[in-house]
């Protein structure tokens, strides 16, 4: 398997109390059972997740960001995947509970990622200035009551996957960027619990990356996300405070990382929606 440098992340299991509280609220605000990789990565840098959450919390808690995120679900897809028919599910050894679990995981990402792309673009806009633009803490609203959803399966490490599947996932990660990104989307790592299914999907997705269909959809999604982020970013500047905000080389590196996410997440929104459309309805 090809060697790859991956982003450091702080898992939900290993998070200290303060970080876990933020993780819990992110899940509650987005109405999802998982915490996205971008937040798990920010948590590895001293104070940075706290800075980002302080900036985003007002529109997360109020539901304004969620309202904007839902609009991304209506962007037309430029392609489709073969349907997962009953016969194909049998060939892939997928029992009814397997199909239900896959549907749940895909739905979780299809809910989370529209939130994630807007949040990432807002943070990029705030960091575009070398200095914090906020003057006071502002009104971040009340913490959101925790939502109760069934848990997600563990993430499968590339090294734990069948080598052929790991190689396919790396090809999917490369997409159209020639492998410059360090992001291995966790949707693929969750679905790797069903390796035959994930290999089938990867083989169907690779031509859509190569042919530009996924990029076409992702470009439209990114444009809508950028428009919403620009509007929200102006409102949230007041919460861009110095505490935890990266400076100097750390700020520049974070901007590079956020740009990678800003390129990857719209692709993953397209991928997730393609997968969902191919799943059986019952």
C-alpha cells in the first residue's frame, strides 16, 4: 500500500472533558452522530478548536448554519451510480442490517458535510486577516440540548483494510488533485467495514472523478457554500477573538489545511449523495 501522511486528529474517545463538550455540541447542532475530521484535527492544536467553535457557535446554536446547509442538498448531480439491487446486495453479502447500517452512515455524512463546508469557509474568511477582528465575545446563545442518535462504528485504518481496498481509497482520495491533499475522507473509513461494498463503490466512483462529473457537481456546491459563508462570516467577525487563534506560520499552515478541506468536502457531498441515490429505498 502506498505510504501517506495523514492529518493528526483527536478522536472522540480520547478527547478531554473540555474538547468532548464541544464535540457533543457540534453533533447536537448538526443533528448527526459523528464529529467531522476537520474538528478532530483542529482539536490537536492548542486552543484552535475553542477559537473556531467560539466563532461558529452563534449560527450553529441558532440553526442559521443548518438552514444554509440544507440548500446544498438540492444541487443537481452530474452523474449517477448503479443501483444496489437485491441481486447485487446478495452478491456483496449485504444482509438487511448491513444495508440499513450503510444507509445510516451515508445519511450521517450527507447531513454533516454541508454544515462542514460552510463552517470551513467561514473559518477561512476569518483567518484571511492576520489579526483577530473581534472586539467582544458577542452573544453565542445557549448550548444546544444533546441529540441522541445511534452510535457510529469505529473508523477502519487504512492499514487494517484489505490492501486492494486501501489502494482504491487512496485513488479516490487523489480525485483530481494529483494526491497533494492529506485528507482521507472518513466516510470511506466507516464504510470499509463492508469491504466488498466499498470496493464496488470505489470502482464505480473512480471513473466519475476521472471524467469530471464529480468535480462539476462539487464546483456548484462550493459556489453556494462560499456565498453562504461570506454572508455568515461578516456576522461572525465579532467572535473572532485572539484566544487560541493561530498566528504566523501556524496560521498559514491552517489556511492550507482548511483549503484542502474546502476542496475535498464538496466532492464528498457529491459522493455521499450519489451513494445515497443508489441505495434501495426499503
